[in-house]
C-alpha cells in the first residue's frame, strides 16, 4: 500500500473528445490495488445503456481500500470527482477482457453471473486520471475477479 507521501508518475495526456486522459505509474510499474473479500452491490451496468455495452460501472462495497484511494486522489488538482462513495467504490469493468476465477483459482468464462451480493477478490488497475473543464478523477478498472461465496440475504419474514 502506498503512503500519502509517495507520488504517482503521470504520463502523456490523450484527448478523447472533451476529456483528457493521462496514464499513471508507480516506480515504473502499473498501479494495482487488491480488494479482498469485497461485495458487488448489484449487476454491473451503464447509465441509459441498451444492454449491448461491455464496459460497465462496477460498485464494490466493504473493500477496505477506501483510504488508499482517497490518498491517491489527493494528488489530483481541481474539483475531484471521487471514486469513493458513501458505502462503495465505483470503478469500470470490461466484460470482454476481465479475467474471472472461481474460489479454487480456476479460470471461468461465465460473465452471465448473478452479480448481486456476490463476494469476490478484485484486482483494480489505476489506469490514470481523467480531466474535463469542470472536474477530474481517477480511472479505475477491474481487470481480474475471483468469485467467492454469495452473501445470503435473509428474509425479514423468516
């Protein structure tokens, strides 16, 4: 885990429409964060999507990495749009490229999982930062998932 005094190295910016994207590294290596035994709140989705999208929003709760991400966000200038929400961390997942493993570390090809309340270990890549005219934020993408057990939600009528 990085301390707040260690800084990312920012690469060259690439303009994508109204957004500038800048890569990041730490000690000349990609920045990875391992979130252990976190919970996927709901099925990955995209705002106003038609269902054909593969790059989706993923919301992970109970990750224990909130402070690490908040420390990284202190390196951003301007109006920061935080990846850390009240009860979860928001990142991206691309269902075409994510590697999914079962709890015995065997690779599986099932992206049609029942995602809600699913327990997992998630490897998050800090790809860099994005900047618009009004705000900035980190680009987080889930590259690997290890599926653990699903949380059992008990009925209040039981």
